[in-house]
């Protein structure tokens, strides 16, 4: 029996090691045959991405890298990969868009995905479903040469579903091609903010609850037992509280503010009033994210550094799906 278990375990390990390659072959074959969009786990995307030339290679264009990863492995996906759709129209629109994309009708595919996204928003579909649709639209904009709009769609998808590795990878490619640099920036606060945003609002609440329970438990243990090691444990748990509560604090600070991205490649001039001849009160570069305050025909009021400023509406892209 022991020998049989060893042989069986070795066979199972071999199957598990071969599974990613088998899944990749099956998904690629289905794609080439014109079947419904392939569903490839993010792990396969990452392993495939590692085999691609680096972003600094001058011989390989952004379009080629995007086609290799987003086109073949993570072909535009419908709502079926996420949770079951809450509305049949949204699911049908997503699937119809995938069919049109594969047939070469990209304009029709974009229209179908936009309609499906609107339906998903109306019925309150899970954020993962809306993120997949935004990801599809980001791929379509990138292949059409609209880099800033592609960056905005991938950013919106990642904000809705922080675990969507496909969007994170393609966002890095699009930002590099658009000359925006890494998403997290070089500052410590920006890096911490980006790390905190990898958790959804619900997940951040669970982390905060965990921090509170750990602190209460360590405090109770210190009160009952005392001693050097319980004091050290309490200090350690107390030091971890800012880390555990930071994601929740970030989500609460952004609640009620609609994030918009500057998608004009040349940036925008900030105006004191909603008119072209108004006083210039600063500027923002492409890729900057601001909070929405109000809107008038052709103009949008945003919050910049605690001040209200006006920018042309056509230069903005709403990131909340």
C-alpha cells in the first residue's frame, strides 16, 4: 500500500506540473478555432508574460506585446468568467462583443461591451464582472492607438477588481508606452496608497476588524497574565494597527468622491472659472487623478489640492465603474 501511495503521489504531482501547459494549449486551440473567448488563469498570463521581451526592448512594440498577452492568452472575456450575471442582457452583450471582436468588427464589439457595462452598472453586477468589461475596452483602445484611454480603462478595471492580474500587467505596458512611468510612483505615500488599494472596501473592513480583535486579545492577555512576553506581544500588535487600518482609512477618505483621470496626452490647464478665457490657476499632467465636484456644459469642476478648479470635460475619464 505504501508503494502504491508513493506511485500515486508521483503521478498526481506530474499531472499538476503539466496542468498549466495543458490548459494553455487547450485555451489557445479554442481561440484559434473561433470558439468563445478563452478563460486563462492569471498565473498563466504571468508565466507567459515572463517569456516576452522586456519593456525596454526597442525591437518589440507595445502593440506586439499587448497582442501576445491580451490578444491570444487573455482574449476579450465576457461576464461568464466571474460570478453569474445578474442580468441576461449584460451577459448577452458581453458575449456578443467577444464574437464581434473575433470576427474583426471592433467597433461593434466596443458598442456591445459599452452597452453590457451600462446594464451591469444598472443591475449592480459584481465589481469583477464590470472590471472584465472595462479590461476588454482597454484592450480595444490600446489596439486602436488610444493609449491614454487604454490606461484609463485598465486603471478603472484594476480599481474595481484589484486582483485582476491581466489588467495590472497591461496597465504597466500602456503607461510605459504613454510615458507615464510606473503606476505607484516614486513617493513613499503613493506606494503605500497603491498597496492599500489592492484591497477592496469590504476586504479593508475585515483587515480592520482583525486588527481590533488582535489588539483586544493582546490587551486582555496582558491584563490576565502580565510578564515581559505579553507586553512585547501587545507592543507588536499595537505597532501593526496602522498597517491593518490604513486600507480602511483610505477607502473612507475617498468615499463620496468620484475619481477622474486626465487623459489629454498634453495635460490640462486649470481654470478659475468654466470658460477658456478664465484665469489659469495651475496645470495637471496626463494620468493625474482628481476628484469630481460639479459639471457644466463642456466643463467639469474638480478638487485639486483642496481647491476647486475647472477643466474641459473632454480631458477627463471617470474611473469609477
